[in-house]
C-alpha cells in the first residue's frame, strides 16, 4: 500500500481548515472554557447539576459568551455567526450548559431580538445578556410540538384594561419540556393564538412573567417540573399552565403583528399563515446551533473512541508480536472511519450554513451586514450555502424571501442529518469501547444521552425532512414552514409539477446522463470526485422527479389527497436525505478545493472520498435499481470503502486531534491514560515482572 | 383495502402463541411480579437504587424465581428453559433487577453448577438459591473481554499449603465491570490461568471469597466501584484486584480440570483450548438469557410507543375531522411496524433456542432430561433450534458435540441480533414519542440506557457474529469458541473449503436457483413464503461460498494470513447476519404453521410477511447486485412493505397487547393516560368549553 499512502500533514494546518472562518472565536473559547469553573461536573444528582450549570451560566455571561449574537447598540457584538460557533464550542463540554445557554441567549433572547421591537430590545436585551433576567422559550405544548401553527394557548386582548389575557384552555395545551421553566426562568416568551375583537390572528409571541424576584410563580401561573430525563439533567425543563394571566399590551412582541389600544390588529404581512412562518424563520438560528452542537458532541465521542482503538488490543495474530490494536481490525475501522468522514462533511456544510445565516440575519440589521464586528472575510472562506445576494443592488424582496426559505430548508436538513449522525456515531463509539464505553467516567454515556433529544427538539427530524422536500419541490417559492398536511397536499396538487419541471430541464438531464451512464462506469476511477458529484446530483433530481409525479395525483378528481401524500411519505423523506447528502458532498468538495497545503489537501481529499463512497455504498440498492451502477462496480465500491478505511487508519488520530478539543474536556480515562491500557501479547503467566509502564509505576 | 383486511383475532389466542411452551411460567411471573415490592423504582440515586434492587432480589429468592434452573436434588426445580423464561419476564420491569438476578443465579450460580462438582453443589447451591451467599462472576478484565482465553489473572498451585495463590499481575489484568462486586458479593467465581508444577493449563474457574460476613474486603482483595454507568444503576459493578490471595485447593471448580494434592494436573479434555471452550459452552445460558431479556425490553418500548401513536395526533388532513393520529402516518408505521414484526420473529426464534438449551443442558443432568419438572411437551411446541438428538439411541459423542456447538453459535447470533434490535427499536420508540419519550416518567430513556450494554456484554456482538460465521464455515466441526485471529486464519486456510463445498452441493444449488431465478420473479406473489425462504437460504449459501473462497487465500504460500482474514471481516459479519435472518424467518414460519385459529394465523402470517419483506428491502443492494431480483421487483418490495404497514396498522395495538405486559409495568403516562393526550382538530380558540374528557375532569 506504499503507493497509496498519504503523508501526515501538519496538525496546525488541518485544524485551521477545520476551524474555518470563525477560528478566532473557537480559539478564544478554548482558552476561556479551559478555566476550572467550566470543568465537567462529576456525577451530580439532578438538583446539584442544575445548580452547577446555573452557576456556570453566570460565569459564561461574565466572559462575554452571551453578547456575541446581540446588536452592538445594546452592548452586544453583532456577530450572528460567532454566536453560533461559540455555542458550538460549548458542545465539547457539558451539554447541559450548552443547552442552557442556548435557551437563555439563543431562544429566549433571540426571540425578543427577532420578534420584538426597539421597546423590547432596550428594556430587556441588556438584562438578558447579563443573565439578570433569566428566561425561557415557551412554544411547545403537550399536544402540539411539530404543528406549532396550531398551538392552543390563547392570548385574548381586553381593550378595557389594555391587557392580553393568557390562558391554557385544556390539559394538552400546557407548555411542555420548556428549558428553564422548572427552576430559573422569570420571564417567558409564550407563543399563543392572538385573539382580538373576536378574531384569531394566529400564533404570536408574548412576554409573560412567570416568577417573581423571589422565585415564586406569578399569580395565575402554575409551574411543573418535567423531572428526570434521559440526559441533560442540568437543564430544568418544566411545564407551564396559564389561568387567565394578564399582561400589558406592550408585552406582545410586535415586529410582525400589533394590536392597537382599541384592539385593532395590524401586520405588515396579510396572510396569517405566511406571517407565522415568517416569524418562525427569524428563529432559524436555533436549528443551526443544534446542528453545530451535535457536531461537537460527535467529535468528542470520536476522539475518545479513536484514542481507545489505538491503544486497546485484543487477540493475537500471526506475524505480530503484540495483540492487534482494535483500530487495525477492518470491522472497527468500518464502525468509526466512515462516521469520521461524515463528521468532516457536516463540519464543512455547517460552516457554509453559518456563513449564510450570518449574512442573511445580521445581528445588527442589514445596514451593517457588510462588515459585522469581529468577522474576517477571507478570500478562502466558504461560500454561503445559498446565494446571499449581498452587494447586489438589484436585490428584490422576492429573491430575499427565497434565500431565506432556502436557508430555513438547509438548516432543517442539516439539523436532522447532523443529529441522527450524532446519535448513531456516539452509539458506535460507545460500542467500540465495550464495557469501558458504558461507564460514566468515560463520557460516552452522557454524550449519548444528552444528544439523544436533539433528533426531536427544535423540530422532529422527520418533520424537518419533509420541510426540506417541500422546499425542493416548490423551488423555495412557497412558504416552506407550512407543513399542515392539508396545505401540503393542496400545494403539491397545484404547483409542484411545474416547479420541478423547470428545475430538471432537458439540458441538465442530458448532461448528467452522460456523466453517470452505466456503460462508462466499469473502468472509471472510483475516487473521481466529478463522478461522485454527478451521481449525487443525478440521484437527487431523479428522486425529485419521481416524487413530483406521484404527488401530482393528489390533484386528480376523486383523489384521496391525504392518502396520496401519506403513501409517498417515505419517498418524501428519501428526497430530503439524498438532497442533504448532495449538500454535504458539495461542501466537502469546496473545502478541499480551498486548501493550499498539499499534504492537508491530499488527506482531506481521501476523507472526502470515504464520505462519498460510504454514502454511495449505503444506498447501493438505489444506484443498482435505477441502472446507475453495474453489479461489478457496486462490488468495487465496497472494496474501495475498505481500502480507504485502511489507508486512513494511520491518520485517524490526526483527524480527531484536528478537532482541537482541549485535553481537559476529553476527560475520559480510556482517552487519557493510554498507557494504563497497554499490554502486550506475551503470555508471560509464569513471571511476576511488570509488563507495562503503568504496572511498573504502580509497583514503584 | 377491504379485500386485504384480516379479522382481529382473539387476543387470548394470540397471547398463547406468543407465550409459547413456558406460558405457565410466564403467567406465574406476571402474577408474582405484580406485587408492589416489585414495582419500578422512581428516580432513585445510585446508592438508593442499589439498595432497592438488593431488597427486591431477596423478595425474588422468596417467591422461588431463583430455584427454577437448579437441580432438584439441591432444592431446585430442574427447569433450564423455565429459568431463562423467568429471567426474561423480569425484563418487563426494572432491568437492574433482571441483570442482578442474572448475575446471582445465572452467572454465579450457573458457573458453580456447570463447572463445579458435587462437593461444590452440595456446599454452595442452596445458599446461592436463597441468596444467603451473594456472589459474582469475575471473568472480564480491563485488558481482556472478548479474548477471555488470554485473561491474565493467575492462580498458581502451592503444594506446600495445598492452596492456589490468586494474583492480578498488572493493572490491565484487574477484573472489571463485575456485577455485584462493588457492594453485595461475598464469593466470586474468578477466571484465572491455572499454573501448577510450573506449567500453565489455561483458564479455569476458582471460588474466591472477596468479602467477609461484615461486608469488608477479604485480605489481599482490593475492590473498586465502577461508579456511574449509562444505565443499570441498580447493579453494583466493580473491579477486583488480587494480591496473592490464598484459597484452598478445593475451591477450583474442577469438573473439567483438577489438581491433585501434589500438584498434578488432570483433565478429561487433553487440549487446553478445547477444554476452555467446552467450559465456556456450559455457560451459554447467559447469552440465551440476554437475548430474551432484550426482547422483553423491546416489547415494552413498542407497547408504549404504539399506544402513544394511537392517541397522539398532529396536523390536520383533508376529509378528516380530527388531526391525524401519529400511527396513521406511513413514516410512523415504517418506524415502528417492521421493528414490531422482527420482534415477533425474534420471540419465536428465542423459543426454539430455549427449547434446544433446555434439552441439551438439562438442569438435572441427561438422565432426567426427557421430562423435566414443570414443563409440558405439547405436540404443537416449536422444534428445538438444532436437532437435539433426544431419544436417539445411536447418539454419539461427536454428534452431541456438534449440536452443542450449533447451540452456542445460535445463541451467539441471536444474542447479537436481538440486542442490536433492542437498541435500535427502543431508540425508534423514543423518537416516535418526541419530547415525551425523553422523559424518565415515560420509561423509554431507562429502557434505552439499561439495554445499551447488552450489545457488548456477554460477548461483543461483532465478536459473536464472527463466532457464528466460523460455525457455518466449519459445519460446527471445529471448536467454535476459539476466535483467536491466528487460530481462525489457520483453520480457514486448512479446512474451510472442504466443509463448505459439502454443505453447498450441486443438488442444493440447482434447487435454489430454480426457486429464485430472476426470470420468474416479475409475476410472482411477493408474499409467497416459499419464495422468501428460498431467497434467504440462497443468500446465506452464496455469501458462505464467497467467503470461503476468499479465506482460502490465507493458506497460499506467502499469504499474509492476518490480512486475508482482516480484509474479509465485513464479509464474515455479513454471513452471520444473513444466517441469523434465515433462522428468524424459519422460526417465524414454523410458529405460524403451528397456529390453528384461522384469524390468529392470518394476522401472524402478515406480520411474518412484513418481517420477510422489510428484511429483504434492507438488503436490496445484495439481491439486485447478485441478480436475485430485477429492479422492477425491487420497487415492488418497497411498495409491499408499505402496504403491509398499512394493513397491519389497525392491528398494532393488538399485536403489542399480546406481549401480555402487566399494566403496572407500562408505567408511563403517555402509555396509560391516553385520554389526557386526546384532543381534536377543532380550532375552538374562541370557546372556553373543555375539549377533552381529561380537561372536563380537571375542570370538575
């Protein structure tokens, strides 16, 4: 294999590439979070863990983590992208702290920022940043999580007193799983149906005080504790019931809809559904952040498992004087290395996504978007994931909306795939560490349990993928967020075919058919990136075509529209998955292209090939079934994945070291005390001599 | 779909089929475990949970759970199969209690029973059963888990004092993850290399007291606590170090090897490797039990998720007056119903496996095997999973050994597939319940975390699958347990081809080719069970052929035998998987054939079809790539899985009710308070009227 070996690149160069545009923020976070007060909490019970995280959160506010994403005019740093990256960095430590900070500064503070107006910003944002005003984000209800458009909490305007009356009309309408509600939050952003003058205007956000300064529930507010959870025990999730709670009119976050003193409703957006999804769209940073945080946890797990796989040995082999290191087994490589490759792909796609978010939703508003504070626009930075249109004078409203919708779809797709990847990869890492991986001291159990909820919070992954598919089907021209089955069916019936037909024009078709023609593939290089890209693009288009054709039937007379939609649901999810895979491959390819150092580039290029080929391998049934690949080439794909695993095996440690996880955070004996695990294959049962350095130390 | 609907069978009949041969034991367990002292522990910290489980274990000893698997002459009930089933029943409750009971009566007591002789049985078994003597099973070491043949703990015979000196020679040789060691165990079965007269005779089991009656460590024994784990917090896993601990010569469990007073070693089995794996083989009940326990936890999770999917509704749909129940969505059905079908398949395969174990390893010895106490041999019972040879007078030693090896391989394979299935299915159930599924009160987090370790304890699943493959390659003629890479490579090089060639004779080949010929499949019924069986059998044989061919290269001159073996490792795992899938399908088919009630039979037949077709769908790449299926038929497979999901959807609740899980054990609000979750699709924001019965209750 000497002709296929790549040289080990400089770790610093690889890390620079991995760190990306916000590398400075990452490095600052590594320094700041190294302080002992941010250390991992060992084995605390729920109450103690909550208290510990609460204290850490106050420390975080002091080091300025909280200010990054807020406008400079209120004391923030106006760096949207930096705020996401900073959140991501917390994902290497205790995820309870990460989520708790996300609730306070992302969801709670972010909602005030995005949905409120100056009067709210001035009054609240400084105290939000300093944590003098702890809050929560009360959207989800027991009965409505995915379908938040139909939340049941009610806020009825009373012109007599110029107040809203907030009410939980029945048990399923209680606010549920609300981070911060059980213990710390004093003010809640409550999402409720706004009713005024006898008319409902859809869901709006209201500021509702839930606890007084002494920590007691406010009158009319009942608070419950969700109690134990699989993980995240440092986050105080709770339930809220409102019994005709009165709040001033001004507590409506009124950027997208307002009620005059006399009860007259007004909004810059006529259609209530469109208005609601516009509001939701401003909160997309939450999903982007979860995708990033999931990435950090995944990287930590991989770093632990790869280190363990280097030192733990099992079974003798002919011609080897020591037992075989776990990572030398193909099955072990198979369990970890394709996951490692996908982790890199997700990292690069995340970088693009954050760049897009940063440019489309600048913390200081569009006026200052061109050069937000603290961010360097390098020539070698990634493209935004969608055309952000910055600097284009002809930019019009429709195009801006379309970009926003594409951002939302991209965020939804990456969030879904990144969080499932986290669950699966951390699980694989746990199993790869055997019994040791089951022990809390080795961190994997907590990583697994803490990240588990990521697949369903900030949007259930399957629902999010449907949102991705809808965006593709409509060319981002329809309100993407509206996933009411009725709405989807009607939309598909009317418009889908046209939109899709436009996207998959004959010229494209011919072009891609030429690239992936089955006749040509026998002799082709399996690592040809152009071939991978063509294959992924062709697959997405084909799946999209087929789905559009199926959904069109919903519009036929006598069609059971729901049945047509429902029967195609697996096809819908499939479209979203293949789309995200294409996004990942493109992002990875782009990142490799930007690397100048040849060794780093050569290594990343192989990692990218492993990602591409292992993704193709996982979907071989499709490629075979659709004539995109011959059986012979399909077998070669599997062989190529095996080869790449073996070629990358010597670089596995370098690839995880590039994550730049501070040693303190890899606080797992199996990741640190490598020597303790070392042993050799000599069957020296008849000697009392120490066999390892660890033993020698112990004996000494 | 009216022509495809099946009638709802009687639940009692379905449950009878599901319960199987040891139905009486199951029913007794349901009654006994309903008592309040076996209730689930709510939210205890580690110390309290350990104490709680310890107290429950004492109650279990009193109700007689502990006696089932032990010989009648020492007060047991002589029912091997019953003991496994009884363990399995504990899997519906707190899995810490299940594992704790498995340690005491399965591993610890079972080792004394299987590896000891009368002197040990008389002295220890009564106190083991009554829990007067709590013990542990100290096999795994930090450095050796899968490769237990090469454990490093040493027991050296000292003829001067007629004692063994037990020693931990270095840190990696400490006993690790040992259930019971941290708190409760007083006596340990310690596996150590037996050395006498300067010669090592391989690993043997020794009884080593580790704590005195006051609970203090015995002299020379150091005990550590493994601390927190992902789950099973009620089990006190610990570490043991032995510093020249002296034990009487009689403490060697001497069934398969003994040391005379003067230090002379003797054994009925000459070859030390063969001896060791014979010993291990007697302990196979542990793996069978884990497979069963994993099944119970899986069933509990499915019961919770299916109930929730029936009542939780989300999103409106045209033509429906209420929001759509989650289980009506195809994506939701896809997430749960194929897993439910496989759960049934595993249940029936487990029943066969337990029957085989029961007949090959009777608790009272072979003399009384024909009619063990408390077991009814019904004419409609399952076949044992392998020919147990009972009643065959010509039965000889070689055949018996082969059957034993087949049992071991079958147990290894089912354990691996059942425990992975548990992890994946409980995870799917958690996600299917959204945020509610993340709450401890709904049990899914604990089920997920507790079962997680099953994939690596009692044998790492990937290692176990290699054992399955080795059995297939050798026709069970070699010592199956020996997975030392060196041994495997040599064996493959020498003998594999011959054994495989014999198994896949030309006649078989022609027969199966006729059945699965691609030309015939376009028009064939996709639910034809004969076709499924032929397809599965053909696939196993083809994978086996191919693997044997690859491994043969290891025997060529200049071959790097380890590389040949390692490069084929994914192929090895694949062979084992497809084999187990074939075993599952055959067991399921057999179970359906034995059902007389037509409605029950019709329903189970569909569930079996869903299992077969979803399994085929998951491996479509292979069937397409090997010309076993045309692309057109492959698409129809996916469509057929969707159809079966929709046909079985109305029966989902019945299928989980058939598990017979007592209501107390489904102690999850989302599974019990169905009405609490109910709500309708009326957008009645302008009315204060209660919409649900739950709300009416609350208001009243």
